[in-house]
């Protein structure tokens, strides 16, 4: 739990401990990165505004070390902030003020999704020049390994499992994120942009007004 407001950090930590989690707290950017490397957590709850350096830089650094689910907290519903957060590796976000019940639910959903994907994963999936090792959660394109965040990986696997099929944003939200409504379509768009940036702009086709399809490359 990375949050410089001690009251919020302790409240969130207390709720997550009730839910059965072991929780470590960091109050600034440098401490967060150091604690992450020392503790190797399964998930990070990360505030955007931090002393030292901000949550976006924390997210960049920890995702460069080891892909891990990140739930970003932001003080305002600013689309630019949210999109930047998703672009640097956040998997989900909550806008302050938020309910502890919702935060705990989002944490459970993120962890269940990663666990479910790992349990159901076949050894390998190849679509064109993209190779996906689902057991190890690693991806190569044209023989070059590409580092993806947990949600980027899950989205790619979902698209790769249905090559050329156009999947609506609402269905992707339900199947990949576990969201029952379509209010987070910009989340899908941001993760697609991240996949294009890392794997190539030609990999995923946009069908305007509908959704996305994975193009099979020769």
C-alpha cells in the first residue's frame, strides 16, 4: 500500500488485513520501490501523488522489475491522469474518495484474474509471429521478448485466443477485467494502445464503434 496520507494508508491496510492479506505500507516513491523489491508483493495499491517521485514513476520502475497487478488511486477523475497511469502499467484505478468495500473488491478481482489465467493456461499459444507462453506469462514477437503488465498479457491472450474475431469493448471488460458494466471502455482503449506500442501498431485492428481484433501476421 503506497500512500503518503498516513490515515488513508492505515485504513486501507486495516481493511485488506481483515480480508486476509499481509500488507506493507510505504509513504513515498523511493521507499515504495525499495519495499517492492524486498517484499515481492502479489499486488500494489498505489497513490498517484507521492513525495520523492510520483506514483507514475513508481509504477514504471516496479513493472520494469517484475510485472505485478497495480491498482492506482487518483485524487481526481482527470482522463489524462488516468490514461497515463494505465499506459505506464496500472491495471485498474479508483478515484478518491472511494469506499473500502469497493477497493477490497477490486483487489480480489485483480488477483483472481491472474490466478485464473495461470491455472487455465496451456503451455503455449502462437498466432502469426507472436508467441505466448501462458504458464510463464512471457511474450515474444518475431523472436524478441516483450515485457507486458499482467493486464496487458491477459488482454493479449484473450484476443489471441480468437484471432481475427472482433471482440466488443464491453465483452473485453467483462472477460478480462471482470467488470459487469461498460463504464470503463477507455481502460480497454488505453491497454490496446500500450500493446500496440510494445508489440507493433499493426497487431490489433480497431473496428470503430465495436471493438478490437487481433490480426494474424504472416
